[in-house]
């Protein structure tokens, strides 16, 4: 009996120890499951790889910009130019070539009239082109003409001595590289001596009937800045052209030069613009900053008698290669 009791007691004690050990193990296991992972295991460093090991900056989208009221202002300029009686309308580069000549000769004459027009009034350019046409304004005839005679024909256009040299050099290149015709791209046109971007765009428009860009001269440059048609004030015609092309619809690129040049010759003059006669005087940020005191001899405004209004003394020379 004692043996049985002793054996039973040891069994109970062993079972109690086994349960205590098992309980301790369970607690340890539960504790280990509840404890967070070590930092080295929980957060691992990852290598971020980029294409070509370069960080690509996100593309910044700019909101499209256009000047306020520009369509209304353009409509008023069209109305003021509806008479088509500014010097550019009957003596500009588009009017100085012989319409009866072969097509390639007409294109050559357009190019020459634009080369002569730099730093020159339209009236003087038209006179010089008339004398050249009477003399014989073809590539072959210009090359065979003595420099002195050519100078007398185009004088007194601005920089006429330099223009004699450039006309001869350009004619030589046209004969050798383009078969006596003028090139039909801006890139090739600006490779000609004395021809820059403004001339090239106008040649493409007038001679080839292709719109490649906006021809910006001193009138277009001045008026666009006065009207606030540029996001930022531009310093030269090249900047003006680029800024204008950013927002002006392409179908207006050909018209805008002709409109603004005539408008600048008659109303928006470089000195003392006739703001009181301008239909845009209430929306133009530059209106009435200079008093429109210039009047014709007859006592009438230039709008009433534009034929007596003097044009700007000299065109811009930005496009002219020296």
C-alpha cells in the first residue's frame, strides 16, 4: 500500500513538472511571436536603380498662353488696314517683281527686293528694283554687270556698297548650286550671303507660297511689344518671332507681317504714334504714352491721307548679315 502511494505521488509530481515545463515553453513561444522583428530584418536597404544611373526629372507642363483681347485687337487692325494704301501694299517685296517673267526669275527678283529693303524705305527699294528690272534682273545678267554699274542702279539703298557684294556672291551661288533658281528651304536660304531668318521666311511665303515662320521686322517687333502680344518683352525681332509663333495660330503667320508693317507705317509710328486714331487705344497697354502730334501738311491725319505719311526712316538691320 505504501509502495502504491509512493508511486502515485511521484507520478503526480512528474505530471505537474511536465505541465509546468510545457506551459513555460508555450509562454516563451507566444512571447517570441509577439515580439517585433529586429530592425535589421524588419527594414532592409534596397538599391534604387535608374536608367543609365541618372535621375529623370519629371516633365513640367506649362499652361498655354495667349494675350488677352488679341483677336479683337487683330480685328481692329484689319479694319484700319482695309484700304490697303500703306507703302508696303504697293511698294513692298511682293510688288517689286516682274509678273511677266519666268517663275524662277520672279523668285530671284523677290529675293533681291528683300535684300535691298534692309535699312531702306519701301519707296527707295521700289525705285532700285525698277531700275534693275529695266537693266535686266536675272542671275546671268547680274553676274555679267560690273560692280560699279550695279552700285549706281541700286544706290541710294542703305549699305548699297555691301549689298553689291552680297548680290554678286548670292547670284554666283545660285547659279552654281541651284541652277539659277533660289532655294526652297529656310536652311538653304539663310546660307546665302546677306540673307537672314526674317528674309528667308518672307521669301518662302512670297516666292514659294509656303509658310515657314513669321517674318519679323522693326514694325512687327515694335507693335507686338506695344500691344502686349508677348509673354515677356523681347529685345530683338528674332525673340519676337519665336515668342509670337508660340501662341499665334499658324494660319495667321502669313498675314500678320503684312498687316502690322502697314499699320506701323500709318498709325503705330515709331515716334509719336497716332493713338487717338487707333481703334485699339482703349485696350493697348502702351496707348497715349507718347503724344500723337505728327500731322500731314494739309492738316489732316495720316489715317485720312496715308499717302503723305512718311514711313519709318530705316528698316531694322537685325536680319542683315554684315
